[in-house]
C-alpha cells in the first residue's frame, strides 16, 4: 500500500494495478484516488472506460487500453469484478496476459477484484507489468486508531472504552464502521465526546455481534435472554437458517479456541491460527467457560441435524432454532 501511495503522490504511475482483498472501503478509496489523480475534472468524459462483471471480454479491454487519451496525459481503464484472476475463465485469463505486455505509456489499467489466485499466470504478469496491492482488514489496533481519526475529522472525539464497544458492535469492516461513525457524530453533535452509552443507543449490532450475545446467553444458562435476542433478529428480517449457520460457526470457534487454549496456546496464537480477531478470541474463551467440551461437540451435531430437518421439511426453521437454544440454555 505504501508503494501505491507513493505512485499517487509522485504522479508516477505503473501501467497496471491489481487492487483486491477483503477491505472494500480501502479498495474503493484508492480506486477513487487513482481516478481523481489521473483524470482532472471533465477529463473522465473522454478518457475513462469502466467494465463491470465477468461478462467483459479481453478484446474489449484491449480496445480500451489501446485507445489514445483525448486532451489529457492519461487514459484510465477500470475493470471491476472480472473474475479473470480466479479459476473459471482460463482462456480469457490467458488472453489478458498478452494484453498486459503491450499497454501504451498513456494508459493505466486498473483491475478491482474480490480475490486473486497467486498461482495464475495473469497474477504473476500483473506483478511484472505493474503493481499488485492486497487490502486486508486492518488489525484491531489499526482500526482503533482509524476510528479515532475519523471521528476527529468529523469534529468530535471518542472515549477509549467507546472505541472498543464500537469495534465489537459494528461489522468488522471499515465500510460499516464509517457508517456508524457518521451516525454517532450526527447524534452527539459537533465537538462532543462519543461515549459507550451513545453507541448502545444509536448503533445497530452486526449479525456477528448478536450471535456472540446469543451464544453467550446460552452458555450462561439464560434461555429467555437468548430467545429474546433471536426474536429481535427475526424482527430485523434475519433468516432463521442463516442464524442457525452463524450459531454453528460460533459454537465451532468457541470449541476450537477452548481446545487450543487448553494446549497452552496464547490468545494471539489462537487468533492467527483461526484467522479471527484478538478480542473475538477473548470473548470465545469467556463463552467457553459456560460449556463443557462434550456439550459443544453435541451442539455442533445438533446444528447439523437441525439444518437437515429444516431442509427436508420435518420442522420449521424458527422452531428448530428455538428448540436448539432452549436445549443448551436450560
């Protein structure tokens, strides 16, 4: 990412950029920054081509790339979500390899993808012809600093404990956090400090957060609390089968975290091994104290059985989840 920033700041551009990864907020930010830097106001009308989706052919990309810019130094070609960098479009991917070797100096070709297979020849060629940047979700520490800075830019401040509450409440991505920060700063008003109580009043808990609370209530043997959370999720139009899938995932992570901790692994090791955040590990280990290992294994089996019963029509999805909750919370 530092190299990309340097390219934009110095206005010394590579012929090809591949921007991909989980953090869509950052990808969109740098895509827009490239566009604003390459194309002054009005220049985009004649010097910007945008291709969306896997239906785009390499021939169309080649034609756009080879077109000279009009009254501007650069022409920008944006190709989004083409799926050329993953398996499934092998022939088109190979054709695109040839395109990357013959791009005029006046053209900048930018691929924006959800994922990319590093084993593909196109991926390697993109790295040789230009710059590849993977945008991973920032660490908890980086997100905390970013939240503080975003609130500051909006003319406010946020309490230290409130930052932790916000990271736990909102979906774990910068797009969701940006939306919640906008809501919070508008709610408290300019110049005022955002507190944890404000987050509880204004922010809508992400699905993952609600699942955490639901499983926590089950582990603490509070069936009424767990059923209330489930009812609220249904009111928010969450599908019971989706909720069941997330409950099973949470049981699995709690079981894995518990097993690894019993083997002496640190929280940081567990987070890296399971590819989850540090505070998630802490919460999972806390929840794990409310369950025996055998109970967690049985719960996972019951989740699978409930899924099969729902899909076969033996039981309604809502009743299946409620039955599971009551069984392990009682």
